[in-house]
C-alpha cells in the first residue's frame, strides 16, 4: 500500500521535470515581444512638436514614404547608445526618421538633440505616454518601420545595435 502511495507523487514530479526541460529546450527569445500592430495602420494621433511651432498630426506624416519611428528619452541610457545608429538611418536615401520623445523634459530633449545631433525630420512629444500605449510600447527605446502605405512592418523592442541595424536595413530593402 505504501509503495502505491509513492508512485503517484513520483509520476507527478517526473511530469513537472519534463515540462521544465521542455521549456528550457525550445527555441524562444524572451527579448522578442509580440506586437499586435504588425501589418496594421499606424495609430492616429495629434500632439505638439518638439522643435517646430506646429502640431504633429500622424495622418499628415505617415503613409508617404518608408518611415522609421523611434521612441526615445534623454533619461534613457540605451537611447543614447543607439543614437548613432538612428543618425545613420537619417542619412540613408528614401527613409524618413521620426522621433517620439517619451515622458521627457522638453528643454532637456532639445539640448540632448543639439548635443548629439538631430536625426529626426519631426519629433512628436508624448508627455503622458499615451502615444506609446497606443503603439504598444513596452519600454523605450523602441523602433518601428512603417511602409509607404502607413502600415507597421517591423518592431524593435530595445536599443538598435550593430546587429539590429543590419537587420533593419535588410527589412527596409525588402519593404515595398
């Protein structure tokens, strides 16, 4: 009778071990976060512009050419680290680079762009983080690629590194 009572917990323990080993063995990347916006239109929004005396209206900016959208802030160390790669994109033919300044001090953001260089053709201000929520941003920096029809084709959660820069360039070269 005692042996039969030990068999059930042993089987249960083995099943739990199998589940853990399976989870360790499958090929998954925890840094790849799914986006519900892929292959969907850019969220419509209107906000103030950081560097221009005009309103930033998304429907007027997106949907005309391939656009890279970068959520950034001055207080974000990885944003500073990726800034040179964002500047490289802005120097490429056929790509418009838009910045969205996330929950930041306006004067610090203007100074930061003067110090590091401004790769953005427009910079939208997201003081309360509402735009980031609409885009499904988990944390900054995050970068999106939008095609010429205003459809989100790629999302990069985390900073753009040398490897990611090459990957994004390859994706851009395949976008219509």
